[in-house]
C-alpha cells in the first residue's frame, strides 16, 4: 500500500459494487475506512442502518453486500462506527500482501511479541475473517499490544512498527459520538483531581479494552462478557475511580 489517501479501488480488485452505483464510491480511500468515514450506509450503532454489523453478518457475502450499500454521505464528511469498513480494509491487506490477515498479523506483529495463541472468527464458510470482531487472545497478549503502543512501536529494543505510524494512528482525526477517533483507536479523556488525562484506547464489544496512558507509562487491560449492554462501560468507572487515583496518590 503506497498511501492511505489512495482510493480503495487501487487495491481492492474484487469484488466491485454492483448495486447503488455512485461515483462517490470511487472516492473512498483507505484513510476513510480507518476513520470510519466512508460515507456508506454503515453504522453499527443505528439499527436502521443497512450496514449495521448484525445485519451484514447474516449475509452470505459480506464484502459484496458492503460494497453494494448506498452512499448516505460524501467520503470523509462524517464518521459512524462501521465494522464492515474494517473487513474491507482486511481484504485490501490480503489482496496486496497475498496473505490472509491471520498470516499477515502473525508474520508482521504477533510473532515479534511472542503472541502465539490467537483465534479469529470468520464467515460460516471460512472464507472471510470477521476482522471487525472476534479476535480471541489472552489478557497478557492484549497488554503486549498496549505496551507496544506505549513504547512507540518498539519491543525488546526492536522497532516492530514505525514510531511515525504509532503517532499518526493514535492521533485524533475525527469524532464519533463526540469522542476523538483516530485510525481504529480512540482518545478517551479521564478527569481526576481536576486534571484531564488522555487514554489511547482500543475497544471491543462486551467490555474488552486496551487503555494506554503515556504520561503515566500505564497500560491497563479489561475483558468482559457484557455484550450489547451499557455494563460494558464499567471499565471506565474502574479506571477513573480506582486505578488512576491510586497511581496519582
């Protein structure tokens, strides 16, 4: 991949849109997928959205269905949380690298961190990996990813991911529901003792979180089973009311 500002059509050779043909689809870039701003009718938090993830997961061909969604905004205009954009991004990685996403992740990330016990979910026929969800790993391995971010891409003194990309991908680019959003990472503020602290955070349905607070050199990992429930936000209360005050004091 040469540039994240390239249109996805440069890399995604198949499938191609067959329905709701719209010239704006040709303008969707990799960056738009990373910032959830493709403009497609894809909003996981709106049950009326045609691209809401639970609807798409029931379809036979996730990729074709997603590309056939109607456009509701211009690319880059507004961001809505869209798991299908991540699945398109995964397919682009697979087509450009000639590797499945699990092979790519093992080769370029996991093996360097000593992560060797992971499981990916996928479609019923096993052809497409559900990269927007269902990556199973231990809490310790989640913490390794957090530590890699905290160390600006280094692990055991070796640069695994470029420092520039770590900075770029965890710096706010847009907002989703009023919260700063980066490239698949959130910047979530915590206020303690009248001071605001920013956490670089990866989130997952049910209460799965990797939270990194660089100024405290802190990585915190949470797991849970509160799927599609407000109880999956409990980690934020624990972080704000217990963990951060105990460290500050």
